[in-house]
C-alpha cells in the first residue's frame, strides 16, 4: 500500500470514528430525555425512573448523595415496577431529579404534597436504596463499641405513608445495621387507607424482605402513641428503637445507642436528627442541638451548653437533653414497661414526647443525645393528615401532661391557655398512681437540675420548627452576574415594581444595560438575587403560583434555581421550568410550566 493510499485510509477511519461519536452523542442526549417525557408509568406506584448515566454538576447545598444500584439482581415492587437493580456506575442525586416531564409526573408530585407533604415524585424515583453522606464528627469513626451488645427491635408506626418513603426507611435499617444486632423490624400499620399499603406491602415484605420484618395491622385508628405501645407489645428484642416512617439511618447509627443503654439500662438515648429536605430529599447534616420546651408545652430546639461539650470527645460525646423530639429514640424494653410506657389516655399525637421526657428525668432515668448516631428525617412543612373528628389532640394531651407532672407550674401553661382551664382531659388516676409508685421527684427539681434556663415569666413563644440556620456562615460565592435574558422574546426578567418590594412579581421587559435594577446575581447556593436585594422565590408549592421576589432565606428549595439543559431555568421545589406566559403580551408575565425545552423556557444570564 502506497503512502498516499495509507494516508487516505487513515483519513477515512478518522472521519468514520468522528461521525459515530457525534451520532452516539446525539442519540444518548436526546433519547434519554425524550424517553422520560414519553414515560407513562403503571397507575398506583410510580416506578423508579433511571436518569442519565453521567455525572452531573453538584447542585446541592449539602453533601452529595449517591444512589445505590449495585445490588446483584433487579428488585420489583408488587405491581411489577422496577425500583432498582444492577447498573454500571452510580448516579448523583441532583435537584433536576424532581423535573416534571409530563402530566403524570405533575399529578404524582401534586398528589404527594397533598397526601404526604413532601415531594413523592423524587421519592419514587430514588427507589428503596441509596447511600447518604456520613455526617458524624470525625472522632466518631475511632470510637470503640464493645461486643455482645443487646439486640434491638425497631418499631416503625405508619399511617398513609408514601410507599417509597416507608420502604426506604426499612431498607436503610437493613442495609446499615449489623444483622446480629437487629432482632426484628416491626411495622405497625395504624389502619392506613392507601391501597398500596395493604396487599402490595404484604406481598413486597414476604417476597423481598427477611423474615425479621413483620407487619402488624391495627383494627382501628389508634394514633402514634398507642400504635407504638402496640408495636412494643409485639417486640421481643432487648432494646426498643422507635423510628418515624420517613427516615434514613446513617452509618454505625445503632452501635452508639446500644452501647450507652448497655452501660446504664435506665438511660434513654436519641440520635442526632439530620435533615432530609421535603422538596428535594437531599440529606444534609443538622447541627448538634438539644431538646427544650416553652410554657405553651411546645417542643423546641436549644443550643447545647458549652460545658456539656468540654469532655475528651468534645462534640462526639453524649450529652444530656431536657426533652426529646419524640420521633426517634431507643430504650431498654423492660425499662420502657417499668417506666409506664406511654400515657394511653393521650390521643393520636402531640405532647407525648414532653410527657415521657419529664417522666424519664423525674423518675430516676437519664435522657441523652448521642452525636455519633445520626438518622435523617424528612421535615415536612405541615402534618398531612388530621385527627379523627378534627379533635385537638395536642391540647388534650398537654392537659394530661400538665395535671400529672407539672405540679404548681401548670399555672404557667394556663396563663397562656386560659380557655383550657375547665376542659375535660379524662381520668388520670392511673398516671398519678404511677408517679407515686416510681417515687418520682417534683417538677421544681426538674427545672432546677435539668432545665435551669427555663424562665418563669412564661414567654409567649410559638412552637419552633426544626429548621437550622448557620447565621455565622460566610456569604455564598457569586458564580455569575448579569441580566436574565429570555431567548425567545429577547427581553430581560425584571421586577414588576420596585426591586425592593417583598412579594413583588417579576416580568419581562426590554433590556436596559444601563439600569442596575435589572442585574441578577447567581451564587453557589443557586439563588437568583435581583439588585443584591431579594431572591427569586417559589414559596408556595403550587406550581400555578408565579415566581416572586422574597427575602433570601438560605435554605434552598423554594429559592433554588438551576440552569439546565437547553438553557431552561428549573425550579427545584416545584419541579418545573420558568416560562414566558404569553410571548406576545405587553404585560410580560412569567409562570412555571412543565419542562418541555421550548424557546419560551430558554434563559441566559448575560454579563
């Protein structure tokens, strides 16, 4: 073969190789999204929907989470939907996982917020297994846990829980708990009404879960309090561990709890509760805090006194907590019975966490938080279901708590809730007899020795939500600054009124490169800030609401915007893309819409 012929042959091979590379690139980038857009799942359970197998930019505020698709055989739910299985590599969790591609996606998302108060679309797409970031203090990895620890019965009560969230809770316990320490998992169904929590759950449990996972069904709605007592009555492990039904346990979560209980069986222990976002399901570390309360008998979070963190282990050592949040804790099973379990006269939910906290301390026990044990919990913005008959169970339960345990200090409660003074709270004679039998101390002793910071003045503080903001954090780094340009209309996104007007709408107008009020800042927290004043926000989870300018809260979610594929501007909390409502209208309104890649959804930040 001559040199010229060889040269032309090489050119031909190179051209063929480049052509195939381009064609494959177009195929994979187009087909994945188009297939997702055409996806019409089986009604009922939303199947896991694989996202493109490539590494995406790290669009999260906290540590990246990775999905676990390394299981040897595929797993299906009872309806035949694929919920995970072997796949090459791993997929990062990123905010676009909540993107809505079609009407069914929108229906699943909206129904999830309505029924469960979190993003069920993302939950279903996650499947039942995923890795979570190890949020423990580095000192925890070097701690020693003795052999022959007591075995645990994990009790999970649920009522109308999202199927995927419940199964992810169960699998996280199975995946991250040594088999020799996990005696059983008891799922207590408090007469759920959702169809997939009945036969499909039974079938999945029998087919895919070990025999140590058991389902107990209540014949009538009992509520969380009596439901946990029913679960405990079926348990045979040495230690009871209570978890909520939308949790994910972290690495080495159980050993620190069991070790502390083994050292002192009258110690009740709680993990640090990490935060799983209700909008994105991103798992992030929470700060180390302890439980408290106010005179309205609402639980609240308090900073930990520095004196409690001055031991050799620093922030990794257990510390005392006046109260517990109530959803996640562990205690010796026999001690749970000796201490009187829960007050069965309390209904459904509310106040039981303070009642058992007071009782633990006043009756000879201890309540500790164990920083080396971490469990993530979906913090919802509201309770998605009420109490039967609309009864105010929180007031009823708090009245029982006040009359049994607070002695003369119950007057602090009544000073805030005088309308409850004559309200019936049922028979408390059995609980008063329990207090006498256990030889419990006075509430004054509790205030003096366990919660001395409590003020008698009775602050009119509202219940605090478990939201943590690091006020000392530095400002997020600016990634880009410029005008937000719509590529169809060739206009810029601006404030309808003044850029300083909180709650004001945004519209598109002619770009004016001399006007500083048209300048947006896009930072590493993925916030869009107009004129360095207010953030572009979708505070309401209803996608029909237009975006507005609101005070920057630094918590992601409603103020987290992603410049994605095809220049679309995707909003994390609603799962949709910003769209020009009517490109020909002089009013220039914008709205959120299903992400379809149309030119009215294409935006560019121009410097």
